[in-house]
C-alpha cells in the first residue's frame, strides 16, 4: 500500500511539473496568464516600463519650434537641460512609458541607456547583445520586442536628470550615467546627466534610532552646508588658496564632513538648514542628493530642517521635503499641514536593547526665512503660534509614555534661525561670539515654551549671506555681517537656576561665508551618555587644522541643565 501511495505521489508531481512547464512556455510566447498572476511572479515590475526616450530642443528665435512632444505619447522631465541659462535654446528629456499589460507587439522595451558619441553596437554585437539605437544628445538605447522583456530585471522603468560633474545617485535601483548629455557649447557647463531606474521603486523601511549597547548615543549637527549644482565656489576658504589654485566648495565640504563622520561615527545626523545654497542651485535635487549620499552610503540615519536659502533654488520647501522623505535612511517629515512651515516634527530615540521606551526626543521646527513684516520687524522670521502650540501639545502628550522609561528621559530641540535670547550678553558663554546674532526682531516666546516643557538644550544653524545683511542694519548687530562665525553655547537661567543651553552648530560649508578672521569650518557634536543622563558637546574643525575637540563642555548632568 505504501509503495502505491509513493508511486502515485511521484506521478502526480511529474504531471504537475510538466503542466507548469507547458504553461510557462505558452505564457512566454503568447502571455496566457492573467495580469494579476504576472504581478506576483519573481522579477516582475508592475506598473510602467520605458519604451522610448528622446530630447526635444527649441529656440527662442523660431516661432514654430517647441520643447514639448505629443503629450498623448510622451512625458516630459521638467528640467531644462540648459538649466535656463541657454542664450536661445532650451531642451527637455521626454520619456515614453506604457503599462505592461498594454504593450503592443511592435513596442520595444528599453533594457539599457548609454550616452556617448560612438555607436556601442560594434562591441555589443561581440557580446551577443541587441543593437543600439541613436537618439538626440548622444543618447543610445538598447531595446527589445521580446515577450516578457518587461519582466526582466534589466528593464528601465523611470528616467531622471541630474546636473554637475559631481552628481551622485543615492536612490536604490537607480544608476547615473557617467557621460553628460551631448548638447551644444552653451549647455556643456551644466553637465546634464541621465539617471535610470530598473524595476519598481524601492520599498524603504525607516531605520529606528536606538541607544547603543554601552548606553551612549552621538548626534552630529551639520549646519549650513550651502551646496550647489555642480562644484560651487569657495567663499573665504581658510587657509587661502595660493598660486592661482581654485577652491571647489562642494567637494571640499563633503570631504570634510565625511572625514569627521568616519572619525566620530555618529548614530544620527541632524541637518539644521541651508543645506542648499539657493542662488547657486538651479537644480536643488542634485545638491540634496550630494549630502544625502554621504549618510546613505555609511548607513547613518539623518533628519532635516530648512533654512532661509533651501527654497531659493529650484524646489520649494514642500517639494524638497517630499524628496528628502523618499530617500534611504531619512527620518525627515513634513509635519502636520495645519502647523505653519514645513518640517515641524519629532524623532524618538529608543532605549538600548529591545526596549520600546523612548530615551531621547528630538524636536525639529521650521524657523522659516525672512520677516513677513520688514517695516515693523527687520530681519528674519520667527516661530509662529501654531508651531509653539503644536510643540507644547506634543511634548505634553508624550510625557506619560516617557515616564515609563526607567532612566532620565531627555528632550532637545533643533532650529535654524537663533532665538532672540541668543542676543543676551550677560549669559554664560562658551565658544566664539564674534558677531551680533541675527535673531528675529519679534519674540514669539519659544524660549519660554522650551523651558516649560523641560527641553535641555536648543541648537541652531544660521549662516547669512552679506547681500541680505545690508538690509538688516536696524538690528542690534555688532557689525555689517552676521552669524557667519558664531559657534557659542549660551546658558539661559531661571533666577540662579540653569534652565536651557542655546547653541550654534557652526558653519560647515565652503559655499557659505565663514572665513572671517581665520575662522575654520566646523561641526558640532552632542555626546549623550544615558547611564549618567549626561550630555557633552564639542566641535570638530576641518581635518589638518586641528584633530582636537574644541570647546568641550558638559551641558547636562543627571538629567539636569548644568553651568559650564
């Protein structure tokens, strides 16, 4: 009996295997399986696949030229390949995509894209590949009409454009082409580059920041990167360049930040605004990708708020945040739409081990840009009542959960523009106060809210170009410049009791001002020891200038704010 059961089982298995093989062969030739089943097959990319790419160029001298192909067939990547700097020309990448179930027999799926002057077909034929088809701007496409080509892991499903010789692609499943598009001479300096995605968009899992096994956690604050589209030019580099040498801002900035990061090994990076230098970033996406790639390749979570320059380029605050939210290792959030600004949110750092309790809470708030009423309040904008209400309600709502943590729970806050209280000259100061703080002319009371909710410290960025400062002469400034070189921490008190440390991050980017009086670019760190409920802060300078910690001080001990 048992032999008969085994024999029957083997026969049924063979019949099933043969049936599956026949169905697979038929489907490969005639696509007999329904789309719902295809969507669950391995290596399948549901959605749209690219079937063609082209470039449309138009001239302002011709009334009949157009930069838009048939919108019924083509989607345009809304980036002028000349970055709106061409004297008479504009050009746009166009992409033709189709749903996989709508592909016709004559449609060809794009399997690869190259850029260059020479036809890659000769080498491709030696490799037994498909022929390459020429498109404008030096684009070469490898396409196939084979059934199920859209199911292949090689299928191109999306196209984007980035700019600059230093452009990088931090998104998963995306690849940037090394050779820039071949435009005329007026478009060469922009170095427009194609980036292609294979397969569907990556499904990102947000990392969960957690205290390390030794009970410690390190935050690196990066203030005022001032990155550009392309290399950018250094402002006031120290030491100065000699013998006519040029100083490329972004490579030097990114090397500085990357080197210090490798030495310090932070657990979280907080970017406190002006990551993008708007006036030199006609493609802000390319600038954003450069700093994001620093953290992504090191697998370090990061959070972002904006400064007064981030939305002066090609992207609004909302668009920039949407982009940053979509990137790996980003914990950034736009925040609630009913609260003023973009980027009012908090991040919880969980206790060590497998605990679900929060050990640290970081509050991040958008300090906006310039004063909405310069006739009455010159200078910069301020935190609005809706933001302060959100902060107080959120902090109050979290207190009960935080009480379940068996150690001291610690709160901290990060902003871009300093609070009016940063101007106080009678506070205890640790670090460099070299210029008058460019705080808002109006005090909306956020300092008091921070103290009431038990926040231990607040740290800001702020890095103001001189062209704006000329209009701010009515502020109580000590000179015609501003917070380019301030990097101090100031202690606020309630009577004689330490209440709140207010710190500057210090300028890190060579694309922003900072070289006054031999000032070196720097980064601030917050070294947190949850065993002792202690927070130590210090700064690091550009490597080669000093390997030491600068202005190291304990600002919190046993969960309480302490004087230096």
